[in-house]
């Protein structure tokens, strides 16, 4: 049986654990340069090369995380940098990863099991480079493995061809590097895509590079593809598509998949979050803090399955938690993942994590494939913490992105969204039903959506008009004149 779930996919360490965690991170960082060239190629991270983001992609399932000291920003060596319009680099994501859980038979009873690609409490992971489907080996340092399981960029000019190809209308991973070029056109989504494979540890291999690993894994393989853009509307977004293949021999009952994000906005201890479910977009969370100069980080689930007692798209838990509340055991993690939750306030301040989970009551069978897609995006803030204007702008961006994703029109978004030109003024922005427009003179006025479709057209003979927007759906629009003047407006009813 094949079924698809579509999703548009910590804690304070007490003093006795701080030193071991730091030692592990130090060993990992230094070992990257001590290991053989093969190990370096196999266990690696790379960054994208287009757009205003500097995103670190690891082939162990951890995304955004950066531990190199030369990436330090204001003393914080954290990853997921975003270059805002002022030219300042802001770190808006520390790391993100997926959590998995389910019930499976152990010793004659259904027992909970949970594992993760990123655990924010100790910056640990249970996944390694490689494929269960193609080789099943715990660690393969052969040259073919280095070619298969390194971090790819679609803009690479040398090395093996881009491994994701369009075959029969679907994106497919081609195992044989020599066969990739002839297998079909690259299945790229953005102006540049990055691709990586990871899997949970082999049950017979308890250590990888000296680190303790998962000795009773679920047998999960993740194929992650990240998309980046140079284009104006999409350049502040990163789209993450996860194809998850279950290769275990057990039936996994009540499976749950979740996205976990540690979204440090420069400094971790003043994180604030806001969570929204079923308000124009499926699920949106914002990370922000108390400084007006720091950016906002949005996380949007773009698609998920419907199911019994599921709000909207199938998200069963949207929760904020401080690192002091991190679950530590298998049973605690599984209960943490499946507990119904909808956190929506930003009055809690601390070192926050956000979890967006979907629980299914349809068992996961061997060889089933599920999908978890999500997007992250950054915007400059207009005021301290999270103003209403910021919230409206973030929701509007999320809605436009979600609409384009659902309609399959991401590729058709305006290649270069026009910028405001002196002589055309609009307010309020965001607007609800009436938009006041000031023009330098008579003009032909057009309002277009982000796909370039005309939704309003007027011949204007005066310099001041009120335009009725009540018939438009919420989203981002561009007001243009025949003289080439343009302004961007967010519509929220």
C-alpha cells in the first residue's frame, strides 16, 4: 500500500549536561577536519549560493544549523542567516528537523517509539548520511556512496548530475550517478535547489564516528529538497520538501510526524512566538523578540492530510515550549508529539522551540511513503515584539505562498515583483475594504495578484481615489499605472 500525507514539513541543559554537550559539539567540529577525505565528503554540510539566505544543509537530517566560528554573528555561532534589506545579516534560525513516533510491537505489547533528526536540548541527532532503500549499510565510505550521499546543489557546475529527476511527472531520486543525466530533466523548484539523503542508524551499528546512535531504529529514509529563489516575492522564503520512506518490518500504529524549529532571533532568551491555525493559512507560526531592529521568522505548513478530529489540514498539535520542558524518554517524546495542543500567545518569553505535528490513525506499513512540506520566510519588523501590522503582513505573505503552492503556480510567480516608484502613494497598507490612492495625474490603474493576473482595472481622471477591494481574497497585490508606477499592497479582510 502506498499513501501520501502532504504537508507544506529542548530544553535547558542543566549544568551537569552542558560540558558533555559542548565536548560533543567540539569533537564533531574538529573531527570534520581530522577525518579522512572520504568521511568528510560523506558527513558534510553545504550552503546555498543564491538569494538572501545563508542556509546550512547537513546530510544527517539537521537543517540550518551552523557551528563554525567564522559564521559568528554578534557572538552567536548560529545558522540560517538572512540578509535583510538594510544589508545586515540576522540569524533567524538555529536549527530545524523532523521528529517521528509511533506504536509498534515489542515484547508482545504496543510500545511507543520516537526519534528525531534534530533534538534542540543537546543538539543531537539519530540520522546519518545514506539510504536504507539503496544499500542499507550503516556507513558506506566508498566512492559511489560519496557521490550518492553528499549534499547537492542544482547549480553545481562539476561533479555528479543533479540526482532528482522528473520521471513520469514525479520527482525521483536516481541511485546510479552515471545514469542521472539520461534519466530525465532535473526536478528543480527554485532558482537553486539543494538535496540530501539521510537515514536513522542501522540497528547493528551503535556508534557512528564515535557517537552513540539509535540501536532500535524505525528504519526511515528522508530525501530532503530545499528550494531558494532570487526573485523578489520568493527570495525571502525557503521551501523544504521531505519525502519519507518507511522501510521497517513492523506495522507502525498511530504514526506521528512533526517539524521542530529552534528559531533564535540573534539572542535565544527573549524568543516570542505566535501560532495561528486555520486563519487564511493552514498553520503559521512567527518567531520574534523584543527588538524592533530584528527580523521576523515565519514557518508555514503548506499542505497536510485531513483526518478524524483534525483541524483544517490535519495538524494536530501546534505548540511552543521552553527548553526546560523538553521530553527525554521515548514514551515522553511520543506523548509530547501526540498531545493535542494549540499555542497562540506571545506572552511567554524564553528560549523557545516550536513543534508542528500531525498524528494519523492510519497505520504506516513497510514501504509506505509520506511527505512533509513546509516553508520558512523572513521579513523585517516594524516595531518591538510583534505589532498588528507585522502580523497582518506575515499572514498575507503566508497566504500568497500557500495559494501558489496549492495551485501549482510557484514557478509562475512574478519573476521580479515591481518596486514602489515616487509619485504613487497608497494607504492604508495592509488594507481591508478601501484603499486610498494618490496619483500624480490621470492614469490607467491596474491591480494584479502575485501571479500577474489582473483583478481590477480603472481609467482614473483624478489624483485622489478610493478603490474598493472588498471583492478580493486576502493576499498580496500590486497596484500599477500605465506610466510604470507601482506599489505593493497587502489585503486582509
